[in-house]
C-alpha cells in the first residue's frame, strides 16, 4: 500500500494485509469548494454592509461609521483576489471527483484517530467544567441563565468559564473529530452519530455558558462540509438551477434562527424593556450588526493608526498576546463607544496589519492554502480532507473574523500536522510490507499485523 505526500493517496492493500478495505467517494460541488464557501456568507455580508449609508451605523449599531470609500475599495479588491484564485485553482463541479481508498492499516489508523481526538476533546471539556466548579459554580447559576435572569450569562462567563490556557485550546480539536468520524462511518465503521452528538452537545454547552456561539458553528460547519464532500454526488436539490441560491438563502435563514435562540437567553432579557421593536427585529439588527460592525471596527483601527501598521491585528488569543504584547490602540474602542461589538473583519484585518500589498499577499496566501487543501481532498488525501472540513468555518465567517490568525485555529493546524505524521508512519509500514512480501514482513514484525487486519471495518 502506498501514499503520495504527507496526506497521501491510498492504494490497494499490500501483500501482508487482509483484503478488507473501503472506498469512500469524494465530490466537490462549487458551493463547498472554497469560493462557494465565501459566497454563502462572507460575500453577502460584505455587500450588505457596503449598501448601508454611513448615517445608519449610529442608528442601528450605536457607533460612528469608519468605512470610507478607500476601505471599501480595499475590501472589494481583497474579496475579488480571493475569488479569482479560487476560480482558477480550486475544484468545482465535474472537474474533481475521486475517492479515498482505505486498506486495513489505514482503517485501523482512522479508528484510532477518531478515538484519540475524541478523548482529547472530551477530556478538555471535562477539565474546563471541573475548573468552573472549583471556582464556585453552582446549579443555581445555570438555572438563572435558563430562566432568563438579566446578566446571568455574563456572570457565568466572567466568573466561572473564562478561557484557561492549555485547556480551552484543545477543545477546538472537536472540529477535527467530526470529519474523522464521518469518514470512518462512510468507510463502513461505527456510526458517526454518537461522536458528533457528544461533541456538538459539549460545544452547545460552551456556547450557552460562555456566550461562545462560534464553538457550535465550528462543529456544525465541519460536519456539514464533511457530509457533503464524502458522498458520490451532490444532493438532488443541487442538480436544479435554483438549488444553489436556495441553499444560500436557507443558510441565512438557519443562521437567523440559530442566532435568535441564543440571543433570547444572552441579551434579550436585558434589553427587552428598553428596546422599541419586536424580538425578531432585534435579532435581525444584531445579526447583521455582527458582520457590519466587524468591517467598521477594522475601519476604526485604520482610522486610529493612520499610516502605521499593526501586525498583531492578524492574531487573536492569549498565545499571540504574549508574543506581541498589548496593542497600542487597546482600550480606544471603549472611548468611542464601540465596546458592544468587538470583532475585526477578516477582510480588512490584513490591510490594517500589513498595508495594501502585505494584506493582499495574506489573502492570496489564505486562498492558495485552501486551493491546495481542496485539490488534495478532491483527489482522496485523507488528512487534507479532514483539515479542509475543520477550516471551512474560516471562509464562511471571513467577513466577521480573521479565523486563521486566531488561537482557535492553531489547534486545528497542530492536530492536522500530528495526524499527517502519524499517517505517514502507518503508511510507511504498509509500504514496507508491500516491498518485502507477506512472509518476510511477518517474520520481522510478528503476526500481530495480520491478527488486527480484520478489525471493526471488515466487510467479511
């Protein structure tokens, strides 16, 4: 059995292994190719923001408008550059359709990878909950949140569920667990249902208790992309001309409903007496505000910095704060009344950090990274497929955050690197068996390889 590259294409079983193997189909429709992921959420959010007149920002979001014509041109340039790179180099419908071929060694590796990453994720969550209890968390605090007590979510987040270095970091591995579990299920192994429901339930608790919706969005996005890629053909609805636009509209409707449920517990109890409209009007303004103000906040940073550049604007998280130190404009947002919305857009952060040319190189590098992952995934590279699914949220939310410079993304990169090295070790043994032949290889490593060959994935 052989592999091509760090996330290798798997060939047929070797002489020293049993013939129980699996072939998992892979397909790329334009909607879950990199450009399509941007078109679903990021591009509509940018266009909607630019259609807002400047005087709408104080009325809708309570902050001045800092998006001048120059910044709008830069944002459009960067989005166009990324879409152009995606159009030229990433897989689209009909161009790349292949399969992942899994032999016994790789099936065992896949099962072990699911088990180990799931254990790391669950262990990190349990430790996080344990730390909250040690800090004094009581059932009454959670009941207060669920009953809509004003300010209860902020009490939980600030007093009990603050990020813990080295703990919350590894909760991010859940985004890797999900596509691994989907691939294992498609290869004839255990159902992915229990693993995905467990990881999603933990992410839901994190979203509710720590006001961290993105944690659940990461899991859902990874699962949806994996479920769409690891199948022989796109869903039937996408074979119709209206299927793609309908899926984009459906995504926004689902996001609106998802956002509304969380805001009901998070902020509605605090503002409903003073807000002059309905709950759904409030949710609409708040949801769109998260995208519009992320772009506007990047414009604010540019306004403060002038011609200066701030490389740390590309990074977010305690790990990076310790490297770059405090920002020279830290605290300025509070002075201007911008503390309600704190995100910085992934579209404009590269410009604030490195200027026009440097920012352009960053967004092109991100686009090329995704092109490489997508092309390798479309050709059956295992780890590339997993990392692509886990990274997809970064393109979906590109208008709101620069996900690739955050401490949320770093564990995905680390886990992908570890899985790649692990895969290569497993595949090297399979290549050795193929080269030496079954008898000689068994004399070198013992009979355990054959005994384990017909594992949980055996089809008889």
